[in-house]
């Protein structure tokens, strides 16, 4: 019988996430970059630093250094991926993904500009921490509830990945401060700095993977997704 549908096709919202295997490539680059940065930090702590150019460009937490710029680039890639999700969404879901886009751009810009360090110097470490915890504690549950209410595909995994970023950005910085306060060992401080900066990069990559896997695709004519 002509026009008969042989089987129900899943809607784009109910389709499973696409694997974000491509994120493994920047993850490998980041792993190499942060490993080299940690080696440089430890060598500077126990011996002489390598050539000035290498130590400056591979410093783990220096403004304009490659490790910091790598994490900033990953956050900006999250914003770009969320922009594609905005283009592929409709209704209120578009606004939800627009918020994720804004968060990615803000985090990437703040990381590149060392905004957290500047805020700590001007307002104090504990004030900056309190503001960050308050924003995360209020904003993330609201984002999740809005995503669930508006039936946003991937609201839970993306919000969980954002929560991981908040924990990494706010928590690991306090761990480094604790190491700095409890010991005068430059090696211990170098390792703590490596854990802090590397942890932020891992959290950013997980957020990128979640955003890429769960973002809605444009639906072309004929029901195919791009």
C-alpha cells in the first residue's frame, strides 16, 4: 500500500549521542603539552630552567603561555560547538544552548586573560571563591532544570560536565594554595600547579566532548541530520 510507513523513525531529540572521538586528537596534544610544561616546571625548581623562550612558553600558569592558551582554546571550542547547537535548535532549547555558548566564551576569555588571578588580587582569594561557588550553586541547577523542562537533548550530561569544570576551576586552585601554604618545596608546588592546570584542561575537554556529542543537528530535507 503506497504511503505506508514501515517503522517509526526516532526524532532528532530522541536520537542517541554521536561519539565525539575527534576530541581525542586535542586531548593528545594537551597531554603532551602539559607533560612538557610539568617537566620544565620541575627542572626550574631543582636545577636551572631551560632556554628562556622554552620556559616562558611552556610555563603552566603564566599568562600567554601555551598550556593556558590551550585550555582557553578548548573552552572557546565549546562555545563554537554550542553555537552550532543554537543553529540546530528551535524554541526555548535555542536559548538554553545560547547560555552554554556564553559560558564557553566567558570561560575561554577569562582563562586567556588570567581573570581569576586578577580577581583574587583585587578582591581577595576567599571573596573570589565565594562568588564563584555562589554562581555555580545557583546557576548550574537552574540550567539543568530549564534544560529538563524544555526537553533539551543532553541537558543532564552537559550540565554535569559544566559542574566538573566548576569543581576543577574553583577546587584545584585551593589545593594549590594549600600546598603553597603548607610546604616550601618548589617541586611540590610545581606538581600541584601541574595538577591544577591539567585538571582544568581535562574538565574543559570533557565539556567539549559532551557538547559535541549531545548537540542537536540540523535536520535536512528528507529527515536526515547534518
